[in-house]
C-alpha cells in the first residue's frame, strides 16, 4: 500500500525530471530561455489507495498539464 503510493510519487517526480531535461542538455550550448520551455503541472502528487485486497486491480488518474510555452513530450512512463 505505502509502496504503491511511493512508486506513484516517484513516477510523478520522474515526469518533472523529463520536463526539465531540455535545460540540462543545453548547458554546453547557448543559454536556454526557460520561459520558452515546456513546464508540467500536476493536479496532485500523491494518492492514498487505502486498504486494498491482495490481487485487486486499482487505478487513479493523475492530471498533467503543460503550462509552459513549448510542447511537452512525455516519452516514457513506468508504473510502480
């Protein structure tokens, strides 16, 4: 239970990292104008599933929104 919540939190944090990747790769090149980058906004970063029976199928939707100026590309998502 706690593990699933932790894994979901880590997945969301990973998405934040993906959104910041263009800035990290541009360090050796010209300065990056952060106002022109994609920026991810998440409606909530954690969700408590409560008590769940072993083997039960559960799900929850985390709403993501690009509030930046460029296209946000999420290239890989791995469930926990």
